[in-house]
C-alpha cells in the first residue's frame, strides 16, 4: 500500500472517529435533557384544569338546591397530587334586591336514569370532603349546594364557583350566569322542593332566533 493510500485511510478513520464522537455526545446530551425535563416535570406541581358542565339542575321550595358537576383533570403526571379540599358557590342578581344567597356545599350525589319514568333519580353518595385529582383519576363530582331561606326571582344571576386547593396553593374560580324566567318560577312553585329542573348553556339557536347568551337557561 502506498504512503498516499495509508494517509488517506488514516484521514478517513479520523473523520469517522470524530463523527462517531460527535453523534455519541449529541445522543447523550439529548438523553440527559429528556431525563432532566422528565424529572422537573415530575417534581413540578400538577397543572389542573377545571371545566364547568353544560348542565346544572336547580330545585326550589323554601330553599334552593343547585346541582353542579365540574370536571377536574391534570394534564401531566407528577409526584404531587392535586387535592381540592373546599368549594364555595356565590350568586348575585343582575339587579340586586334583597339579601344575597348564602350557599354551602351540602353533599356529593349522583343521578341514575329511571326507564319507567323517563327521568333521573338522585342518590346521595357522601358528605363533602377532599377530592384527589391525578392524571389517572380525573374527578367529576356532582356537588350539591344549598341556600336556606332564599329563592330565585325572575332575572339574570351572575355566579362564581371557587374550588380551594390544599396546602394554601390558591383557588380555582370559574364564572357563569343563570337566566330565570317567569315560566321557570311557575314550574318551581308547582314542582316543590324535591323537583329539580335542568338548565343548559349549549342549547342550539333556532332559525331566525336571536343569538342565545352563554348563560344557563331552562
């Protein structure tokens, strides 16, 4: 083999070694970066989403019972578990008159469909308590709020649901509104305390109808 061929071979081997070293270094750096990112994400607090439902149910007699089922979910897996340890519901009329309702979280429940009556039946599940939210276990609790000695009147009501995070880590607050008409008031009166009515915020608009608001309406 000529000296020129040997030099060319040595040069090719050096080039291969350099490329191999470079690719190994890049691969190792990328693996380290992914590992560090995963560790930081695992150690970070959960990124929790809270979404209000399209339906709330309301019963009214001497008191108001409001059935609300928010969805709580965490997008990433972390070592820290999100714990919701309290809830508060506030309502105020657009044109306030009289005292504001003092809602409290009374219990957790569920609805089941009754085929014979073509209606829903309510069952109490538990007292209010902490709710654990993880990526593997999102929560959709049916929360029942009660305002004693207060009733709706026709009009628009602005509301806030506030969920308290454990460990003094702040709160989640979601706003909504409810429209109560004279027709609904008549149904409340005839239905009594234990008859609940469905309010939705996603009803489609009929042809030629004015745009609907984003409020819950019966």
